[in-house]
């Protein structure tokens, strides 16, 4: 399973964060997506992603904080997305329930961040509370066919669901589906198999039987179980398809392949290094020529700078299906 939305940087986890991550692993959670909600949280999310290999960060400004951020803050969201530090822009959106920020400012900050997601090619994680019409109108205006977005903690009507699906939305449910008065059963049944995801929104919205207590990623299976009951599908089927959907949406397979390859390169670099002068890398060398050309060295995206600008590993490095990069060192 993948918990696609969890704020485990929150102070509620300060005393047992390692334990809650371990409990999630034991419960079958392979990844936890952790979205920041304001610039003051960005460094904490980065630190979590560095500490726990199964945590992935996302960066954005929540509508609650839209009035406090400035251009430099929004530029940092863009920079983190461009540098690949986050796998999504989020948590962003509109909130008319609390209205902590003027609605016009919420719209402005929301649009700006949608464009960051669109321009950098990563998905957006959206918050929507009592703002259905305006949120969908903005999405209709900003959707050019390339914007991928998730409506997290979906709690809107069937009509809103249909409009969102037409715009390409992924729909994510949390512990609210276990609440008797949530009235979400019809919506849950209508989401196509390929569009549904699960989350906890920890530390909030703990599912029954933990309602009213601190939520945590290990409880995401209870969300899957309730969805299975509503849809008349098996719990295993819900776990499988929501995991596949999250992997595809957040491109987690690509990330996993990259990290696995990076790990292999680093291990080899520690035991076998060949030093060459700092050089200009020219055109790619066919993999078949690597062994016969003494000036050919392999290099994988993003790894060279970590190993040192003049450190390269001899031999071909592949990213599945024989995909490899070799470069001339001239």
C-alpha cells in the first residue's frame, strides 16, 4: 500500500516518529507521501525524505497560509520542484470553510502553484474544502491536458466527482470513508478503478475504530478495507490497484529504479574508482563500445555530482531493459 497523504513531520509525532514509520512498514505500507503546507515546513519534509527511504516529500503552500507567503516563498516551491526534491506540488488548493486568507489571494497562490506543477511536469496535490465551484473553475482554466492532480481527502458530491474526473483528477479517500455520517458510499462506488487512491491525512481523520485519536500511516489499510466493502471488491484488490495507481501518478517506479541504480553505483564507487581529469562530456557512446573504448565511462543522471566531478565508474550501468548511458571523456 501507499499512504498518499500524511503529515508525519507534525509535532504529534515528535516522540515516536521512528516507531510510526516502522509500524507502517509492518502494515505493508511501501511509501508515505508527505506534503508540506507552508515554507516553514519545507526543511522538515526534506529531512524526513533523507532519513526514511520510503518517505517522499511534496512542497506547496496550503490555502490557510496564502496571505503570509511572498514571491520568494513561491519561488522556492518552484525551485524544489525543478530540482526534483519533491515528487509533487502540494498541498495546495482552496479552503472556504476557515477562510484564513482572502479568497482572491487563495486563487492567486493556487493558480501560481498549478502552473509550477504543469511547467515542471510533476503532479499537484489539492486541498478543497467548501470551494467546489471555484476550484473546478480554476482547474478548467488551467488544465491544458498536461496537468496531473489529486483531489485529496475527497468529500464532495457525485456531481463534483464527475466534473473532476472529466478534468483528469485522481481521487483519494482517507478515514472519512469509515464515518457513518460522511455519506460517501455512492462517490466511492463511482470512482473508476484506475483513478482511486488511499491516504491517512495523519495525524488527522483517524479511521474507525481509532476515530478521535492520532492518525498514522499504518492505519491506511483500514481505509482500503472500508472501500473494498463499499465497492464489493476484495481488500487485496483495493490494495493492489490503489498502490499501482499511486506508483503511476507519483512516478514511484521510476524513482525506485533510479535509487536502486544509484545505490549500486555508489557501492561500486566505494570499492573501485578510476580517476580522470575534469573533462567535458561529449556525445553518448554506445554501450557495446564501453568495454573496447578505454576513454568511455558510464554515468547515470544525477549521480556524477555526488561521486565527484572527475569520478566515473567503468562498465555499463543499466536502468532496466538494457537502458544505459555511456559518455566520452575528452
